[in-house]
C-alpha cells in the first residue's frame, strides 16, 4: 500500500454489528468508511446521523456501483450474506469482510467462493475470536507442548449454532490447524420455535466432531447458557488441560499440567473490541501482502459445513461423513418444512 493510499470501505447493513465494524475500521490505519447502505430508513438515520456519514443508500447495489469501494463489509442478516457477497464481488473490490455465519446453505457458500475467486477478490468471514488474545495464547501454549499431544476438545456457548456455535467450531478448527473433519454426529432440540434474525433458531444442540488427525471435538450450544454468558473451549492433552473463557468483560485462560498441578489462571490483554480490530487489520495486511485472511472464505465454509452437518445428522439420525453434497436449503428450515421437528 502506498503511503498516502486509503482503502475506501462500504458497509452493507447498518445495524449493531455495522457499528462494531465502524469502530474497528476507525481504530486502524489505511482505511476509511465512505458509505453505507440499509433498506431500513430508521436504521440509516440511527447509524449515519451520529457518525456524520453523508453517503447513505437504501439500495446497496447503487452504493456498490457509485462508490468505487476497495473493501465491502457485509453486515446483514445471514440469509442475505450470499447475495450481497456475490453482488459485491462482481464489482471487483480488493476484499470483502462478510459477517459470520458465512451463509445458511453450503451451496450458497460455494457460490460466494466461486464469485470471489473469479473476480480476484479476497473473502474473509467474521470469526473474529481467532484474533482474541486469550485464544491465541491457548494456541501458543498448545504448540509449545504444555499439555502434550492434544486428544480432544470441548466447546460450549450460549444461543444457537449460527449465532455463537460458529465461533466455537472455528476456534476448534484453529486449534487443530484447520486439518479438516472426517465425520459429525449431532442432535438438536427446537421446542420453543424461536427465530433469530428472521431464521429458525434451535434451543440447544450437541455434536461429536471427528477430525482427520484423530482429535475429537465436542460441541454444546444452548439457550440455558444465555444468562450466564458461558463461553469456553477446553483442550485436553496427554499431559494437561487448557481452558479459555470468553465474555465481553474480561477473557482469561486457565491451565493445569505437570508444572501447574491445580488450575492456574492467566489474564491476558484480550478484549471484545480488540478481536474486531485484529480481523480488520489482518484484512488490510492480506490486501497489502497479497495473501489470504486468517479467517478466509474457505475456513468460513469449513465451519459452516460442520454446523449444517449437526442438523443433517439430527435429521437422518446418524453420522454424517465428510465431505457431503452441498445443499441449497438451510437444513433446519427443511426439517421444519417436512415436519421432522
């Protein structure tokens, strides 16, 4: 990037997460948000007026056509991620930052990757916890052999698979160096019939994930955790355990091994906001260094493949072997439509 070069950023969607993107881009050098779009007039006013943003659009495609954007941040609800990403890619920006989950259907994710590949656009998915210092410290300690050979992992989070489970899955993928999955066995409950951002949202889900390197991952997502805000990943090795706890106030990690016989806590400099600045900085660096973002589109797809396999496993009452045929429809929606849940 030239010294005086500033990448022009446009936001699609002007809700809560767009505000986080605004702040994160504002905290790093070399970028400037020049425009935003949302179909809601109320959302446009609430977002733009206090921030002094002048270039605001009701039609995001008009913004893409007029603003000569280098970076597009997709901050819509998940069901619009694929459409907006594909449309943005066709205008050939340098990069797209799409919020998690990457999409609902796995076929949608493949179409997003295809559009970005064909137009030479870098695609990143907003699994920002890869940049959270407590999880990065866990990875450093794991790589240093502080708990010996990794045997299995357990992750838990509040809410559902798409909202928070995707973060846990992406972190577990990171801890095994994104080696890939051989199978998933899962079960869900959808008794409350709740929706989240216009999409069916299960009450709880459980999964056993078999990684290609022999490590097992166990996932637990449930609304019963919402009040406690419980969010953690536990790594169990031959010589000890590592546990990273995440909340929006003070993330931390704990370790128990041959050196620390009892659970010992280590605080880090992690914060909720620093995760977002980290992912935006890596987007700028990926452009400048001509490399993939650490939360690349392929890694976003890998997480989505696991999430959807949990639903498919519950639907078929059996293990899902990887890879499986990508589907257009969101599996939970299909299960409801067929009266299977």
